[in-house]
């Protein structure tokens, strides 16, 4: 089996970034998380620590949570990434300009052999690669939430991505105990494009009074054997995240991805799903 990358950088210590950091640290990598500000850095480490504690309680860690956490450190700037990193994963919000800026800064901070990856769930990897001088060493690695428990990593290959870069990413994905799905760069890739289509139609059905959210979810869960319904999943992903993806796909792929009025209204009210306590469901 391909060994885990010895040194990994993760740009962003939110839910996704912390999950990516936890997964690589669990596999044996030394992980540096970029998160500006002492409070944000402490929160990122706390997310990793909480995830490791839960994994330990489930009996899925080969080491103690403390031993794994000791391999995770934080820095305040992309400029401080380890120059000898094998892999740097960008995991910041779905803002193309922000991602491009941080990826370009990361490329300047690391060596020419480092693989750069974006955790984008919908944005064009080729367009992000345009900000780089070494696009052959760049690809999409779309992890899923929650990262430690999710089995899937979507590997997104842009026209300029090198074959050796793809091979390295596939090996690391396997080393994490996850399954890869390789797709060509296209708006929404495979997972977000299909998942969003179902989610938007479910929201329209609520908007039109066809059925209540739990009835729609039960129809897909019991009738089609989905592990959870599209509206509960939307709450877990975040309504703001779903809206941002829908707006991007609407602009790039057309009217079928137009965000429903109800989705916009809920986001405007701050009903973003589990992270705010209310979305299509009420969360404690």
C-alpha cells in the first residue's frame, strides 16, 4: 500500500479542513493547518481533538487520541507552510478568487514536487489552476462531510493535471481507507451535480406544498434506500453551501439549477441547517 504523505498542509481549519487534518494525522502524516488568529487556530485544533476523541471512543484509532493530535500543528499564514510538504489541501469556502489566491501563495511557499489540491465541491479546477505556475501538480480532492467517517474522495482531473499527480492522489486516498471516484473537471463534477439536482427538487416540493420535509426524505430513504433524505442532507451540508453551489451551477449549466425561492429565504433568515440549529429540521 502507498504510504501516507509524510508532511501535509491544510489551508483552513473549519469543519472540512479539520476533518481532512484528522484523517491524514490518523494515517501517520505530520499535518500543518493554516488558520489565522489565535482563536481560530485554537478552534481548529479543538475540532480535530473532538473528532479524535469520538474515533477513540468508537475504537477506530490504532493509537491514543493524544498521540495523533500531537502530529497536528497550526500556523497563521500560508507562507509558513512546510516547504517540504508532500501535499497541501486547500479547504476554504467556495469563493473562487479566495481559493486561487491562497493556492498561488501555497505554491510559492512549497517545493516544486508538492502536490496542491482543492477541496472544492463545484468550482472549475482548471480555472483555479490558471493561478498556478505548476498546474501539472494540481487537482481536485473533494472530501465529504464528515471527512473521517466518509468513504468517498472525488478526484477531479483538470486538462493540465499530470498523470503522476493523479497517481499520488489515488494512492493517498487508498491509504486513508477511502474509495476514489475519478472525474474530469466539469461544473459540479459528479457528486455535487447529481446531489444538488435531487436536493433542489426536494426543496421545490416543500415550496409547492407537495409534502412535508420528513415525508419527502422518508420516500427517498425507504423507497430508494438512500441512507438519508435530500432535505436532511441539505441541513447537514449547510443551506448556504447548497445555495452557493446552486448559484454557480445556474450560471455555468443553466436554468435547471436555479435556486428555489425557499432556499434563498431560509439562507437570508440564517436558517442554515444543523450548524445554526434550524434548516428544514430543528436541531438541538
